[in-house]
């Protein structure tokens, strides 16, 4: 058992850090329950706080936090945001509980703005997607999680103004109608989504190994789907006649 020398109480930042560690670390809670405050306290300030912790209330609060993170939206959840991606992970042997525990202990979770009105942070969906994609190479899982994240982000861009979070996903550009983005996905991945086209696939996309997939905020709501290379030209960084022609065509359809 560790003996802690007397010292000053924790300040607000230190107390918040200790509480978050208790809520996120099941092993720390177990050691606190088994060995008492002196078994886990790093200094006298932590000892003072830990000695007053109600272990039953701590476990209840930890469960509520997991539920809050798993169901961050109104009526939605990470499970409903990433149904196909999580299905692929379950098929590979992962469980939702393991994924949530891993996410809570990862640096990606720290980028999520958990408490409203504190410093800006990512949405739970983008932070969770970053965790799922960490170290994942090209393939169906990366395509699917990225697609499901883009649907979540563009749904928010369509419905929520101003946003209550920041977006770090690259390639989302402003348009006269709001925002738009394009991604390149394996055609085999897109085929599993049952996707409808935001732009009609042309002959150049038929039979291709990789396809362009675009997302738009529009007056009628979110529009997304496979587009041709001519439409994807609207997203080129350098000005050109090709890019302007594509943007005018999309504007005429209420998408740019």
C-alpha cells in the first residue's frame, strides 16, 4: 500500500482530471474498490478526494457516461451512425463494449467535446470514426466508416447551424448552397451500401474499380451518391474551365 504525505487539495483542473480518469478507467475504479484511496492516490490532494468517493455512485456515473458517449445525439447513437462499419468489425470479432472501452481510453476521445460550453471539440461521431480508422489501411472498412461519418457530418451541416462542434475532416468545401465534398471509394465498397446517386453514374464509372462519391447540402436536404469524373471536377483545387463548367452544372441542379 502506498503512503501519501500531507499536501494541498486539488485545484479545479486537477480535480476534473482525476474524476475523468475514474470515470473512464475501469481498472482504476477496481483498484480503488479493492485497495482503498491510498492504493491509487498519487498525492495528498488525490487522497483527500478519493477517500470521499461513493463507489456505488461512481460506478453508476461511469455507466451513464458510457451511455452518453454511445448515444450522443437526440435519439441517435454511434451504433446507428456506423451500422455497416460496426457490422464489419463485429464480423472480425470485436464487440461494441470493447470498441467503446477502447475509444474512451484513446487519445481520439480527448478530442471530443464531452461537456457542452467548454472548449471546442469534435463531434462524438468524428472522434469515434478517427478511433476506428486509426491504423486501418485501404479497404471496405475504411471506405464504409468514412462514408458513414460523411453522412453524419453532412446531416449536421444540413440541419444544425451554427454547428456545436468543429469539423476536421478534409475536403469539405463551401458552396453557394452550403457545403460539398467528394471521396474516392472502391466500387465494391459502394455496392454494399445500397447507395442512391446524387449524380447519375456515367459510362466512365460503370465497371470501374474506384468511383467518385459526392455529398452536398441542398435546400431539399442532404444529397449524396456516385458521380462521374466530370462532376468530380467541380472539386479540383486549381481553377479551370472544366471545374467551372462542373460547378455551373451542379448549381443548375441546386447542389452548388
